[in-house]
């Protein structure tokens, strides 16, 4: 399917972009209509990032939305239906990962940001996995691996996230992120290994991209 998006120009004019999406690869190419007129006028354009549709959520841990998730993994997230925040993360990943800056429009965007960074870590692990079975095992390990929370050393976006108020909230936040990490890994494996012939090159080509120039991995990893 095609989705037309309106991009903002510094000159105040508009330029419509048409982005081609597919199940196996979110962004194949971008066609810029009126590009000649944009160039000739000296105007610059930027494509707006995708934001979560769940930013009106009132429940939160720190300043991250506590969202319903369609998952069988145990955790604080209420049982939900698709599309959920995990669907949004995977759908928007290949577009959002190019952005060095991201405007937060609500608490669900912070969840989207974290999971976008996590998808990159998943893809790095999948590079070494030749089969879907191997990737599933790797995702199970990564989902439960030790990681930093907002306010702790090693968390890449602490200035944008509120640290837990107490130990109980910290434990709940960690369990929430574990639940999300596990569900992201499960669904991502299905997309990356959809043809049964090893990891898709249309996903692996994003392993070196850094959303907001940040990483959940420790330096050197």
C-alpha cells in the first residue's frame, strides 16, 4: 500500500512524499514529487517522524505509558489487542530509525523510542543467526538480559525519561520492559525469518543505523 505524507519546507511551501511499504520491508524507497521545484527554490524538506497513537494513555511508570499489549508473556502490561505498541514499533522502525532527533508528543512515544532502540539490538544479534530457531533462542536470552533503567548508568536517554520514584516502581518498570522486549523479539523473528531462508536482507541492512544516534548496548558492544 502507498501512504502519502506531507513534509515541511523551510520556505513554507509543501512537498508531498509517497512512501512504499510492504510486509517484509517497511520502507523500500521514497519518491519526492515537486523535487525540482523544491531544489530550484532552495527549499529544504524533512519527513516527519511517526508517533504512537496511544499517547493519550493515562497510566504510567515514570513518564512512560503503561500500555495494554497483546502478549502471553507475564508482566505489568494489561492484556490488549493488536495493533499495539509493539506493532507500531515494528511498522515504523525502518522510517524512524533514520531520525537523529525525535519530538516526544506523549508518554507512549517514550515506549516507542525505547523499543526502536531495542529492535536495533535484536537485529545485531540476528546477524549471527542462520535459522529461525537460533534467532528465537537468541531473542529469549536478550529479552531477559540485564539492562539499565532511566536514571541508572548506561541508560542512553536518561534526560528524557523520569527515573523510578522507589524500588517498587523500579521493579515494576523493569518487568514491564522485559515483557515488551520479549514480545518484540518474538514478533521480530517472524518478520526477519519470514521466508525460511535465513535473515532478510531488508532487515539486516538496518543493523548499523542508530536511532537518535543512541544505543542500548554498552560502548564497544
